[in-house]
């Protein structure tokens, strides 16, 4: 099953390449080249499956995440959204007896090819988990830069990086006078934003967010959503959310997953406006209108 995202974006790539230099401005206005530029290949899955031991959790997911866009993954609990997200940066293989099939193409190469360094993949494709997981005994500042050492990334000015990442994660004002306090001393919502700051410190090309706002109050949620939209100017973002308003506010595309008792499957993927106003599958309409899930 090839998604409609692929269908709608691939022709744009060709169109972008073929526009002559001197005419590009005209085309920019007429044909929304902005969106076309955004449609360069970012991340793509082809016929991806996941298993936990004998349990087939996800079946045949083909999805395209155009570069510098936000895609919302939506669907009822247990349909495989978190599993799918973990497949996108090789976190899935940390789970004992977990297996996968299919391809995950990043910049044209399969991240599961032999010879690909998974540490490098996880640096370039960052992740914020459903449950905040700061290092509780490490202080706030150290938490932000904790990933640098693990990934062997160097920075010339750690303090500036800490401030920048905490600001972009919407946490700076609350913690700037207590950077030496333990990460574990923060509230749940603050810990989640700390984890977002930690992911940003590695300057990833793709950011995977698993319900990043589920523990946040409305004000913090708004700040994180603003951050997501700002980041998408230079980063490809995939966000799992149960909040339909959030999906509508932050995402360019949405993919609806569903399990009918068997493995989770992709029902449809499209521009977010279509998913909410004119979905092709009645199950999508029922879900986004809150009739189940
Ligand atoms: N570590 C694991 N071991 C065994 N089975 C798992 C594991 N993680 C997930 N599963 C199973 O895989 C399926 C998909 O789970 P997943 O966590 O991906 O769903 P989800 O869509 O993220 O749900 P939620 O919205 O509740 O977070 C479920 O049946 C779940 O029980
Ligand atoms: Mg989940």
C-alpha cells in the first residue's frame, strides 16, 4: 500500500528540478514552490512490518515524510504508533525479541543496511519518548548536553547551546536560575521539555516525538507546538498525538493507523486538511470526529 503522501509529493520533486532559474520566482507564486521545496525526500518507509516475538504488531506500512514538514501519526491506543516511530531510528532493536521487515530510507539509503552505524542514525534522527526520561541525578544543564558525549559530538560553547535548546523547548525561563538542580527535580511537563531540549542539542535532521505534550498544561503545550512549527523550517518532524486539535494545528500531513485486532495498519495518509475535512475512508472520518478511539 503506497500512501497518498508519496503520490502527492513525488511529482513535486520533479517539478522543482525542472523549473528554470529565471522563471522560478513566477513559479514560486503560481505553484507554491515553497511546498515543493519542502517535498524533497526526507524519510520514507517501504512495506515495513514489526513483531514482538510472535506478535505481529505492524503490517506493511509505506509512508513518505517529505523533508522539513510535520507529519502527525494518529490512531487508537495499541495500533502501533510508538512501535512505528521506534522503527524510524532503530530504537526498535533495543527491545528483546523484537523484529522488523521492510526498508526505512533516509537520504536515499536504508538505515537497516549492514554497515550503517545505528548510533549515527539515532543522532541524525532524534527521538522524544512518550514517558519523559531525563537522567534524574544529572543536573538540568548536563541533561541537555548528555547526548553529545554519547554521540561524540563536540561543541565550542556548551552554555550557549544549553540556553538555546532550553529556549527552543520552551523551558529556559523556568530553569535559567537552577541549571544545577537535578533533572529529576522538575515536574513531569518540565521533564518532557527537558527531553526535547536534549534531543535538539544534537541538531538532528529528523525529530520523532511520541506524544510530547501528553503531560503538559495548555501553556506549555502551546510553547512546544510553536517550537515544532519553528523547527519544521529546518527539520523533518514526525509526531504521535492523541489530540486531534494538536494534529490539526501543527502537522502538514497526517497518517491514520488502525488495528482491527490484527497488526496495526495504515488506513490512509494525506494532507492534514484532507484528513480532517475530506478523508477517503469512513473509519478515518469516524476517528477524527471522535466517534471511536
Ligand atoms: N515492548 C513490547 N513488547 C511486546 N509487545 C509490545 C511492546 N511494545 C508494544 N507492544 C505491542 O505492540 C502493539 C502496538 O503497541 P504501541 O505501543 O506501538 O501502540 P501505540 O499506538 O503507540 O499505543 P498508545 O497510543 O497506547 O501509546 C500493542 O499490541 C502492544 O501491546
Ligand atoms: Mg504509544
